[in-house]
C-alpha cells in the first residue's frame, strides 16, 4: 500500500535534485509578452508557442501595437497552435483593455489580472510569479496530476483547491520554484500515461497503479 504521508519538504528537495534548472520554458522579453505567451500556451505545448511568438512579437511587441491589430491578422500568425481563433480574440481584447484601463501595463495583482480577457487564475499566477517575482503557485495539468499522485491533493480537487492545499503545505518562499519543479517532473518523468516510475524517487509512495 502506498505511503500517503510523504513529507512535502522531502518532495521539494528531491524534485530540486532532479531538476535544478527548472524554469519557465516560454520565450519572452517583457511582462506583456509573458502574459501573451501564457495565454497562447493553454492546451498547447510551450514548444509550439515558442515557434509562433518570434513573428508575433516582432510585429506586435507591446499592448499598443497589439491593440491595433485585427483578429484575423493574429489568427494568421498563430494558426498552428490549438484554439487559435479564441486565443487571437483574447490577445487583442486583452491588449485593448490594457490600453483603456491600465495604461498598457500588465497589472501586478490578482484582482486586476482576472479582469483581463483570457486570463484565469492559473495564468495570473504565472504572470505574478514569473513576471513580478511574487510568491505564487500556478496549477496546470502537470502540477495538478503530480499533486494528486503524491497525496498533496485529492484527485477530485479542482485546480483552485489544489493550489490552496499546496500553499498550506509548502513555505511561501518555495511556491514559485515549486511550480516549475512540479511542471518539469510532470512533463519529463511523471507523465499522464506511462510515467517513468524507474526514475521516480517516490516510487511506491504514490497513487499511480500502473
């Protein structure tokens, strides 16, 4: 039977040993570009996003330029990624709202970030953590899966519930790095299907029954 009481700090330590280089893999040159890249990355790999953003940011580097673009122009550039029509609409609408209400600057707080089209809590946490270096935990599919498998959260928890549980289990100064560590672990070892259990320091202590 799996041990349900793996110490959170032990998990953090082992993940840090496995992935000392864990970092955001999206390419960007400003907080605005980070926000756009994060929006584009929903249900799409970072690799795919990084293939379209060089052209996108060359032509539309900031909110002022993007706000003047048409949805069709953005669609044409990002059409190789999933949900590109919705994403093009959100990127342009977000940029227009930034110009109208925030002087073209990405907000540095959760309340205002959630007012922007296409920005949910997960994306907002990435922006706060990566862009503004505020302590935050963004729960994507990798973080959610790993947290559930390691008994840090329940499999039935929502992403928001998982976030709150992780915030309680780990010291605040670990939050931002924890997010990257869990993503790397989920992306490169603890896959959704056929996880590489032979490389896992938590083997026999998780929910996975493969």
